[in-house]
C-alpha cells in the first residue's frame, strides 16, 4: 500500500498570514515557484499554449510528481490530451462513481464535481452545464477523458508544454483519499487501511511501500508477523504473535490480536517492528476492526454494535447498537454497509452513525465488498442448499441488484474479491480460483488449480494463501511469480 498523496490536513490554517504559511511549507512554496516558472514559459513561448497532435510519450505531472497510468497511456487527439478516466479522478483525490447504464462518470472533490458521459459533449461542471469541445472516448477498452476539463473542474491549474510533451497540474485541493499515482482502493491508505475485501478474510495481508506484511505459522508452529519485498525477497520477521486485521496507516501498522496474551486488543507498531503499542487497553475481545479516514471502526464483546475511536485511543464512541455476528461490514463512499444479523437486514449508515436505514431485509448478506460504485456480497440463495453461496451486487444506493456468480449446481462461492470490475472467487466444490470480467458478461475462467483458502488484493495482482501451506503472488493472467513455503494459518 502506498500513500504518497497530499492531504488537506497538512495545510490547515494556523492563524498566520498567507505569506508566512507559504514560507513555512516548502511543498506549497515549491509548487508556486514551479507554476510561476511554467506561466513565464507560456507567455514567452505562445506555441506551447496549444497541444498539437503527437504520437510520442505524454507525461503528466501532478504537484511535481509523475503519474503512472496502468491500463492506457495518455494520448493527444487532435490537440487535446486524454487520460484514463478513473486514473486522473483518483490521482486528484476525487471520489468516482461510474454509471454503466448511462455510460457516465461523476467525480466529486469537496464542494466540486465533474459529470461526463462517454461520447457526449454535454457535461456538468460544478452544477453548470458545459458544452465540451472534445467528449470522453473509449480507447482500447479504457474510458479516456480530456485532462484539462477534469482537472480544472476539480480546482486544479493545468499547463501544457508542447516541447516537452508534458502536462503540469498544480492542485491545492485534495481529497482525504488523495494520492499521487492512480492505484486501486487498497493503495489509498490515507483513507483506507487495507482493501475492504482483505478485511473480510481475516486481514492477514496488507501492502505498504513495496513491502507485503503477512501472518503465517513458522517452522516451530508459532504464529508470526513478517514482511517481504513484493518480489518475494528479503523476508524479515517482525513479531511472533497471532494477529489479524492488518491495516497500513501512515507510519503505523495497525492490527488486532488473535491468539495469545491480550489477544483481543488493538495494537499499532512501526513498520520495522518497533514501538509495539496498545491503542486501547480497556476494549476487550475485538471481533472486527478496520481503519478508514482517521478512525478505527471495530466490533467488540464488551460494547454492543459498531464503535469507533482515533488512532491514539481517544474519542471512543458507539455509533450503532445493531449487533454484528461476523465480519459482514464494509466501508465505501463514506458509508458503512453492514449486516444486522439478528434481524436479517442489510443496512447502511454514515461514518458517524447517522442516517442509518435498511437497504433490504429477510436476507443475510455475507462478506461485503465495495468496488466502483457497487456493493458486492455473498449469500445463500432462496431455496439453495446449506453450502450453496452466490455473489450478488447492487448500487451503493440499493438499486440495480443483479447476481454475478452462482446459481449453478457446480458453483458455490467460498471467498471472493473484486478488482476494477473483475471478480475473483474460490469455488467451494473444487477450491480452485476463478475470475470473471463482470461488465462484458463473459464466462468465468480458472486462474489456478491450486487449492486456495484465502484471496488478498495487492498491487498488480493477488496474494493467495493455499491449503498446501504456501503463499503465492499471482498476476492478473494467473502466472505465479513466487511463493514462500510456510504453513497455512487456520
């Protein structure tokens, strides 16, 4: 997991003059100097103010950091630079909602918003209707948007250097989940401590700054928290203790104990294994724990319902009295989605517990996962056997429900995760891993015939725990890059 983006928290007013604030913050000072220099170039060299058609590499710099787009590089189409839709929105820190039916996208950042529709010149920028010179287009299955209209609509300044084929973006307005460089939900650890799907499967894996932190059973039969590079090298033992619910939060590795002394408490520790600290010594038997946007959300035996507290253990409060039997809860789009197990209801509420309401009832939603405007969950279908599980998804507002996997007598979903519109799941009947592209309605294909126990989302692929006792890194094509032979955590 990475968190290299800027946060508004760094630039809150301290009561000093604007001149003093800028000089005290070298980042802002540097950006302003860069912007002034770029403006001088534009005024002195008018030829740079308009993009020209080019087949060369186009660079995009946001606050002096180069953005790396994974699926499709930026392109210059008849003088307009286009970039991947989700990549630029997320890099600027905006929350993204994609409407497949309308083929439209909405990006929101604080009080600013940009609404675009594929192949349409009609847009809505901060509430105003705007006629685009160049509409969003589909290129190699990737939705591409004009970079200037999106960036400026979200409060950024944009400059183009034709000589260097570079777009310079300066943004002082960033969301709480802002980061430099588009990435998946799991990389947004300013807001998210881990991928929501990882939390559903005990949270035994989390990624941070080129390291994978994971829990295993060592050769002596003891639980062990360690880390290794993303290529499988340089393994380091950090803690001989049974832990789970790993979250990477700024400078801390956050987790809860699972076995051993005070196993039910919440801890934080530096990434090198030092400064092991109990966050709250009074909370007992924590059954579920997750970090999001400055708060630790948790369920414990001594407090009914869902609670939250700060990273230093302060502001501990109950936000819902509904009882959660298992880890059927998740966070997405600043809402908490959870299963009220006793009353067989799927509910949602705001992060402070307000505006709680029922999405549906008389069903038990399991293993909730949020991805690209949808909430996914497994459930036992009506009339199905006790071991049958299907995966259903619906919009975050409770509309457009549809079944994604299951309903076939040869399929029962054990564990699953979702990455950018692709679902990966383990079929309970053969314990093999499958994947399916949800949006194109394609059939599922087998990723590996290994006997897989748990699936964890990391950058550029999956980290798998097998019943054979190994950890595997598997890329999106199913190629196994490395494994570390350790015993499985039961």
